[in-house]
C-alpha cells in the first residue's frame, strides 16, 4: 500500500485525474491524503467533489476554507458568493445534498499517531501539539455535524488572534477554524495574522511562517498541509507543504508519504485563473 498526499484541488478535477493516472493509483492498494480546498476558483468544482466523494473509501481529506465557504453559502442565510467563486454548479446539482452531507462529516485535522503524521489544510498554532490539534478539530467537527448553521454563520472574522484555552463558544471555534484553514504567519508569541498571502520572504517583522516559530510544540510530528500557494512545495524534516498553485496556473503535486526517496510527482495546470484571494 502507498499513501500519497496531494495538494489543494480547488476544482481542478482534470489535473487530479491526470495525477492519479501518473501515480498508477490502485484502489485495492493505495490511499490518498488531500489537504482540503477540494472546490472553488477552478472550473470543475462539482466534478472534483463528485470524484473525491466516489473515492471516499480510499481518501482521507480535511476541510479547507473554501470547503467551509461552500457549506456556509449552502446552509446559512447570510453567507454570500464572492467574486470568483465557482460553486453555483454544486448548489444546482441534483446530488448537492448528498455531497454537502458528506462534506459535513469530513474532519479539520487527521492525526495518524502510528505514522507520526498530522494532516491539516493550513497550519498549526505554535502552542498546539498534534494530539491537541486533533482534539480541537474534533470539537469543531462535532458542532459542524450537529449544529452546522450556527457554526458556519459565526465562523467569519479574524478575532481572536491568540489561542487561550479559556476561550469558549463561537470565539473558541472561530479561532480553531481560522488556525486550521487560514493560518500562514504568526508572531513568535503565537498571535496569528490572517492577512498575509505572499511568500515567506515578504512577511513583515515580527511575523514568521507558523512552522518556523521557535519552540513550536508540534515540531516532532510531520505536518502535511496546503493553502499557501506562494510557499509551494516544501519538504523538510517533519514538514510537507503541498499547495503548488494548480488553480493559479502552477501544478498539482503528490508526494509519497511512505518513501522519502521518491521524488514528487506533478502535472501542470491546464489553465490559469485570476488571483482574487
């Protein structure tokens, strides 16, 4: 069995299918780990969601910010489409409810303790261990499955900016969601900044990439993530960044999680979409 981790699809289903062919994916043998953001901005959001759903027995995926945005637009009265969204085809599809109900059951983090791997969409705040990250993600997942409307309606916003175990209610869940689905940079003290989108060398002081904060508690676990297309592919000890910007004209990339000697496998994007956010 091979475990392949693949970066953000964002509605690039044709490239996903091409990549699976390049990997010689075998449903009887292989497993795919996806970093989330299955949908939005790319031209095939419905096809991508259907394809991943059909492969559910072979796939582990986490929710990204665009996946949560889809759920909010579909289920809450006040969430609106944004310029550049490519979600309407999903909302109009006859199997929309089936796809959304499946998406509601997907986690925000997946921790494989045996392999010492942690899968998230965006990042892990410096004070959190892998075990704590998984536990906090489960808190949100439980609410998402049992009271999705209130959670999705209250998730938008950048506050609070620093983790405090005493946080409760909507503020606690908003911080967890922001950390796991939007985080790129934070201060050495752990205050998160959700506005930065450029490469690490463009971060203003005192901001650092979340994974470079000294003393990060999760540093002994391999964290696998996407979300940061201007960071691109990064393979370090206990760190794997996989968003290579397929939706923006880059590539879709897979890495074998069980064989560090294998080079990454990529397919080029079929087109380029304008970068809106």
